């Protein structure tokens, strides 16, 4: 039998770095893109695309539970998305409100811990309270950690972390990758092993700029409302074929 090149590579890596690398991503981040194109291809209002996108999120979270992914971070709304028409922004806020009421409690029963990261000061008061309540109610869950990026921008996050360093009076010689990372919006969010973007676009659009330094990137043509278990599995399989090097020989 031909030796499997992947096991050879793993064996080499194991010799170089100690234990065999895990081929499964523990932490996945998804840029959920393509709701607008999904809706316009069907002659539907954009809000319907976002609604279908929320269904895709539900399916994907359940698939991530089955695949035993520890952490899933999803990009729901960027700092730049406020520039969209007011009725579209309104429909996204409304949908988030409904999702917290209808979908996330079901997921909580399946052991999902949900946390939001990003700016909170521009979210309407009632919604901000619902977010805090959901985070508190699911704090003891541990089956899947779901992180929802809302009013999130990677640059804004780094600016805010810098402000926190200054406010905390950290002297320049103590500024390090660790002291900065501790001041990101969500210090417990693990760096993603794998970042998936749907809809064929191949860019990060300001998502997890710091945390994705060594992430594997997978771009798929599927529009977000059509994403689900099969597409997630395919991305995880693609990840397993990659050789991560982290700069080492
Ligand atoms: C992603 O879908 C959802 C958000 C950015 C809120 P889009 O609405 O960006 O979909 P396209 O890119 O217009 O198709
Ligand atoms: C990125 O998608 C933001 C989210 C998926 C929430 P966009 O549709 O806003 O990104 P661009 O404008 O195509 O870069
Ligand atoms: Mg888009």
C-alpha cells in the first residue's frame, strides 16, 4: 500500500513539534455572506434573505454540535453595515431580537453557550438587555461555544484594546501580544483554526484581524442561506488537507 502523504507529513510534524497535530478544527469562524444575493436572485426583499440566513445559522450550529467543534464564531453585523439602508438595518435588528427569543433558547437546551462580541453602545436598549440575559442564562453550557459578532470590526476592536491598555496604565515595555489580546472584546474567544467565507467573496471584511493571523481560510461559493451541515463538513475536510506551519520549517 502506498504511504499516505498526509500521515507522512503528520509523522514529520510530530517529530518536529511533539504530539501529532489534530486535524480537526477546534475553533471555526464564519463570515456569513450572500443573504442579499440569495434574496435578489428570487425577486424577494433583502429582509427575506436575512431571515433565511438565520435559518442557516441554526442548521450550522446544530451541525457544529454534531461535529464536536468547540467554538464557533459568526459575523452577523459589521461596524460598516450601519451604512446600509435604514430599513435593512432595522430588519436585521428585528431578526436578531426574534432569533434570541425563538432559536437561541432551543440551542441553549442543546448545551450551547452564546456570547456576543463587538460594540454594545449602539444596540437598542431592549436588545442589549436580551443579549445580556441570554449570555447569563447560557453561561454554564459547555457543549458548543457560540460567539456572535455584532457591530463588530477588527480595527475598532484593536483601537479599543489600545485604549484599554492606556487606561490601565500599562507601561510600554509591558505591552505584548498577551497584554493586548487580554483586552480584545472577547478575551476567551479562541483564535480560529479555520475561517470560512460564503458567497464567493475572498476577503475578510474587517473580521477577526488579530485572531486570524494563522487561520486556514476556506472560501466557498455557496450563498449563506444555503449553507448547512454538508457545506460545513466539506470545509472541515478541506481543513484536514491543509498543512499548517506557523512559520516553522
Ligand atoms: C450578509 O449578507 C449579511 C450581512 C452583511 C448583514 P449580505 O447582505 O452582505 O449579502 P450580499 O453580499 O448582499 O449578497
Ligand atoms: C461582511 O459582509 C459582514 C458580515 C457578513 C456580517 P459584507 O457583505 O458586509 O462585506 P463586503 O461589503 O462585501 O466586504
Ligand atoms: Mg455581503
